[in-house]
C-alpha cells in the first residue's frame, strides 16, 4: 500500500498524472477537488501534464464535462484540447475528458491529448 509519504518520494519520476473522477458521484466532488488541489499545488508536479477523466458517463445522472470542470474548480485552468503548443509557456497542460471505462469510450482521446506533452 502507498501512503502519501511513500508516493511523494516517487513524484520526481512522474511523467503525467491521470486523475480519474466518478462523474456520477456528485456527493464526492468536494473530496475529489480537495485531493486534486493537493496534487496540483505540489511543487514536484508543477510541470507535469494532468489528464482529468470524468468516468461513468454511461450513467444518466453523471455530470456533464462543464459541470465537472466547475465542481473541480478547473473552469479557468484547462489548456485546450487538440494540439496546443505550451512549450514556450510556463503553463502546465491540463484537460478534462469524459469517459466510460466499462463502455471503453472517451479515455482514448484523453490519453492521445496527454501523449503530446510527455517528453
Ligand atoms: N457504470 C459504470 N461503472 C463503472 C465504470 N467504470 C467502473 N465502473 C464500476 O465501478 C465499480 C468500481 O467502483 P469505483 O467507482 O471505481 O470505486 P472504487 O474506487 O472502487 O471505490 P470508491 O472510492 O468508493 O469510489 C466497479 O463495479 C466497476 O465496474 C463506468 O464507466 N461505468
């Protein structure tokens, strides 16, 4: 089992972060935001791309992408889908993609987006 302390020792090896959120569990969005904020403010992850996946969109009550951005406090921080060159900036790549892992949909676009930022 990794404790937070154990994980922190390995952060310098991290090429990217994939943060999976259950988009159908709105009651836990505040908890998800808190955890995500902790990672986003960690100095050792400052230049690491973040892919936020909103999972379980096959469930009708799942949040929309816009709602998820809002509840996670990311509305003004996402950097754009497609090919966005951020290499000349100090901006950390961060995007939200919605997916359903059981239906095998959505996450491929996210991983493709993320791969352009992995050196
Ligand atoms: N409907 C649906 N179910 C999914 C999807 N992905 C995973 N699951 C199901 O979610 C269950 C696993 O629960 P998770 O939500 O991953 O929760 P967990 O991390 O085990 O536990 P929690 O911390 O309580 O959320 C399994 O039954 C999976 O089959 C999806 O895209 N759609």
